């Protein structure tokens, strides 16, 4: 890079003394916000094109600036750009390099614009693009869950409440619960795109500008829906950051829940699933171990995302209007949140592709814990004109009898059942069949095989 008189900080005329090394070290953000270089250049090009359209700068100056910005983008993308911490951030680094490329005309770039509206524009564009990346990876994850669910529609297992066997369900239905969760996450991110679809560019430092700019032009050029309505709110607003991290926190929580579930199921106590060697690690001392480290990684990273959300809430809670240096940390937490969540989505997808259910063990566990007791109570209501509460009591007595005799419900004979409820016949024995139990739950959203097939088809069409 050639030397020129613009190799000083922009406020050098006003602030005479050199910034202390400590302040320069903590005051610059270039190591973080250089990630916004594409968005910054995109916004700058739209801005200068608007300035030309409004006859604020000439055609020649506009072309020189656009040429220089395109050259800078190529330099950065090819790792040929020298970032200088003296210039604090991505905006000033690009502007200083533009002076070196095209000379004094680079000074027109910042006309009718502040770094305050510039950085929010950059960050909003980045979040829009990154949200779409997250949703693409969420689609991949959803497809993997659907594929695993489709293979296991008739795989029977116990459904749990309080980690105790409750009622028989399909493993496919269990997996489809997470399809619902991640689909809501995806919708939440999509809603955020709508909420942040207002263009900040043009509000300048906090009051707007006296230049005759056209904010509708830059809005259309940058893919926003409308310009923001209030200049003070615009430079103060980080609601869109909170929305993004909040949505990421809920998605991370869902990842953590399925990770915890799979860790439990993979444990020797449950042994309901097997993880392939591709997604486990060993022990440094115990030769037999195969540990679900990736799932534990997913569970742990949720805390990082939560921390980012609370960090941003804490930064914002005491800020008067409008811009303060405190807001510089918004990019750090946004980037960290995106990287963490995006990585976790990919890891969970990989784990699910390397997971297989232990169907025999699932069925064996489903046959314990009297999971068809509710089916018996329902049967008494439907076939013997009992209130549900009376049927509940009769069923509890039958469960007590089975427990006392050390038998499963289906192992009781009809004579033993009739001692408690004389109206019962041999027909009741089919109630204790697990497959019948699962398929009887045919209400919308229930665990019957037909319901699961319809839901899998529904979500495949959506994807």
C-alpha cells in the first residue's frame, strides 16, 4: 500500500494527541467486524449510486468509488488486504484503502452517512444472509429426522413422563416431536427476517441528514422492504440482534434436549440406541469405553448461546438514546451465536445419520411398567359404560394385582381380571397388545402408524 496524507485516523484534526496503546487495543473491532466486509462494500456501493442519482456526486466520482470498492472486495476475498488496527473497524479500513486506490475522491464516500447507520445496515444484511444459512442447515436436519422416523414407524418403545414408562409409542412418533420443534425454530427465524427488513441506511449519526438523499432507492437496492421511520431509534435499535440470539437460544435448547435424550438412551442403563464409531470417542484409561462426546458437546454449547443472549440484554438494559460504544459488542455475540448454532446443527445431523435404535431393547422396555393401563381404563369406559374415574380405579386395582403377583398385565388370566371387574371377557386381552395400543391413538397428532405416515408426508412436502 502506498503512503498518503490520509493514513491518519479520521478525527486526527480534532484530537491532537495520539491514542494510548491500551485504548487503541481495546477500542478497535477490526478483528471481529472484518467479517462484514462484503456487506459493508455492498452498502457503500448502493449509497454512492444513490448519491449520484440524487446529483450529490458526479458520475465520474461514483464510478471511481465503485471501481475502488470492487477492487477492495477482491483483495479481501483473496487475502491480499492489510487490515490495520489503527483504523478501528472494517468501515475505516475500507475507506482508507479507497483513498490509496482512487485518491481524494474517496472522501465523498461518507457523504450523508455515519458509521452508526452504516454498521447497522451491514449487520442487518449479514443476519439476513446468515439466517437463511441456518434455515438451510435446519432443513438438512429435518430431512435426516424424517428419514429416521420413516424407517421406525413400527418400532415400538415406551413414551416417558417423569422418565417413567407411561404409554407405548412409535419411535418414529417420538422423533417427529423434534420435527415440530425444529420447524417452529425455522419459522421463528423466518419471522425475524420480516421484522428486521427495514433499511437503516440514511439516518446518519442520529438525526438524519440535510442532503437530498433517497432512502427508498437504497432500500430497494439492498433488498429491504421499507426504510426505518425514526433516526434516533434506528441507531439505538438492537432488537433485531436480540431476536436473532433469542431464536438461536430456543433452537439450541431443542438441540440440547434431544442430545440429553440420546445420551440417556445410549447409556448402559437404557441401551435403547447405538451410536456408530464415527460419532463417539474413547477413554484415555478405560479401553472398553465409547463415549457420546458429540452429544455432550451439543448440550454444553447451549449455555454459550444463552450467555450471549443475556450479555446482549445486559448491554442494552441501561443505555439511554442513542449510540454508545457499548453497542460495539453486538457483533461479537451475534457472530459467536451463529457459529455455535450452525456448527451444532451440522453435528446433530451427523449424529442422527450414525444412530440406530436397539429395537429389541425398546420393545422389551415397552413391555414393562404397565404401559397399557390407560388403554384398559379407556376400554372400560367405551365398553362397560363406566365414568373414566371409576374405570381409572378399577384399572389401578388390576395393576396392583399384577404387581403383587409379579406379572405383566397381559400375563394375567381372565379369571384374575374378572375378580376385580366381572363384566370383562376374553376380548379385553387384545387391549394389552402394544401394537394395538399404539394404533388405537388415531386422534389427530396421535402415535398411530397412519398418523405418523401422514405427518412425514406433510413435512416432506414442506421441505
